[in-house]
C-alpha cells in the first residue's frame, strides 16, 4: 500500500498548475495547511483525512491547494490522493447498507399485509424427452435435498495422484540406480 501511495504521489507531481483538480487528504492523517510552500509560514488550517481540496499548483514536493471554505495554503503533495480515502468510502457503504436493510425490512413486511396471490401451477420436477432439463427444473431445490460437496472427491483424487506419482518416482529412481551401478542397490 505505501508503494501505491508513492506511485500516486509521483504521478500527481506531473500535474501542471494550470489545471484545478479535486484531491483528498489521505487516510489517517491530520495535516497542517501552511501559508508558505516550505512549511515555514503560519498555519492557515488543519485538514483531516477525507477532506476535499482543490489543487491550484505544485512546487517541488509541495502542493498549493484551496479548501472547501475558500482558504488557500500549502502542504506536502504526498498527503494527497485522487481517490476518496477508505474512511469516507466506508461511511458511504455503511449508510448504503443501512438503507438496504430498511428496504429489506419493508419488503418483508409488505407481503404479510398484502392479500395472498392465487396459487401458481406447480413447476415440473423432471424434463420430458426432448426438453432441456435446466429450463424445466425448479428454481430452488427442496429444503432437504442438498447436493454433496465436491471438495472431498477432489481432495481424494489429488491425494491418489500424489501417491501414484510418488510410487512411480521411487520405482524409476530404483531402476535408474540399478542400471548405473550394475544391479546393486547402493542406498
């Protein structure tokens, strides 16, 4: 991850001052916004991770930015990223998840209040000759009919293959040693 941030910082250094670009303060930082590029000036503002700033220009490894409330200042360009930090994205996804949970609860409560629809015809269980079995199979299998997992069979086949390969390797090695040393076992 630090390598990706260094690469992103190097890519951001190539941006000219003529372009205004929205950037974000990177994760887990509180950064001082100074009035001078070399951090010798007075502190203009304090920025937290996820604060959106607009890039005005670059000078070496310093970036001149403007905050959302209109204050201008300088900070190190490595503290900026083009993508929103994970904390901001996480908060948005948590809010989206809460909304989806509310929608699900509402949808589950909805059928209980609505009248029951007319009974649908039963789905065919087996396909007749000439029909595609996948097209006529029920959407969900009955509750007690679960397919057996495939991994035990795959693991057994892999172990059998390994044992067979080991045995063949031992036999070939024995044969090679006997030929080389005139029929004697030297091991």
